[in-house]
């Protein structure tokens, strides 16, 4: 699937591309997200894993990370083997989530 962001800075495509690249090797987080396959240099075009629409019953079975703000039905989809994933994560509140973690000393 190709997402086209017509905004000046293509911010939502970047907001999906950057987190995906941070979590794609994490065995717990990566399965929650539709895979970002490629993005144009400008960020206008984002190629993502194709996910089919869900029924409301399918969504009711899926937990949503607390930092996802777009929790509407169309933000989720399922792949060919029935795994339910987030397919629209261009709006996140990571700051509020990360603020819950305590600080650590700076290494010497």
C-alpha cells in the first residue's frame, strides 16, 4: 500500500517511518504495527504492508498501546494470516508515555 502525504512537510509519513525503524527488530512491538517497507526521500510517499479492514469484533480482541491517539476502526487492519496490526500511526503521544519512565544517571 502506498500512502501519499500532501502536507508541506509530509510529517505523518515521517511519524510512521521513524518509530517503525526504531521498533522493527523488537519481537514484542513490531507485530503490533503494519510494516513500513520504503519511503521516498521527501517523505511524500510511504510504502506500507497491505492490511485489510477489520470488523468491530476483531478490534475488540486487540489491545492498543497507550501512546496511540488514533484509535478509530480504520486505523487497524489484518494481514493475510489474520494478525491484527496498527496501520495508521501518524499521530502518537510518545512524550506522555516516555515521561512515565524514571531518569537514569548519565554514564561516566
